[in-house]
């Protein structure tokens, strides 16, 4: 027990920056969460080209679109994702599991996302899906479920940092 406590004290890991939930209707869910939990305001985005680009799924170029909404809940970003067109891990999750918690993100800052990606690769965690938002955000989801029992997202930042298409309320 003492050994475990010492290891936890010495640990300098990367923080949870986001919890992502896949849903069928983003607009409905932001209304429910705003009314029920008081969360908001919500930044709502339509992720499609040219804003969403350089998308890959299991190592192959692909195109997909989605609507998402993000708000801050303390230091953590909370996100709803509604898949629209094309193949994505969001669509797969919705078809296989229905709505629910999809991923936890531990984002890097700025350019250290590449260093994080290399570190994850050395641990056997390779990208499942990746892409870019505008000029500033690169993201990737790792094939982490077998090891971590969750899908882990990382990259250079979250959409909440860019101008939304809509704000609710």
C-alpha cells in the first residue's frame, strides 16, 4: 500500500480536459442539460469541410461530419456529438451502444500534441480516428479501449476555443 501511495504522489500525468457524449440530437440535449443541471452557455458547431479537414479513420482518409456542443463545467469541457454524414467512430458508437459517454480527452497544449502522440504510440496506443479543425486544432482518438477501457482523445485543443456557429441559450 505504501508503494502505491508513493507512486500516486509522484505521478505528473495529463489532466482530463473533456468528457464527450454521443447523442442523436445535440440541440435537444443542450436544452435538457441547461434546464436540468444549469449547464451553459453552450457553443454549438457544425463540423464539416472546410472547417473539419484531414480526417482519417483507422489509418485511411475519410470524410465525416457532425454537430457538437461544448460548455465548461468547472475546469472540464463537456461535449455532445451528433454524427451526421460519413463513417466515424461516433456513428459506430451510436449504432452499437446507443447514446452515452463516448470518450475522455486529455488534450495537450499547442504543439506538444505530437509528443503526446509519439508517447502513446510507444505504449501501443495508435490513432483510431483523427482530423483537424481550422488551422489551430488537431485531434485524435486512440485505440485505447483494450488497455484503458475507454476511448481516449488527445490533440492540440477543443473546439470551444473557436467561434461557434450558434450559442444556446
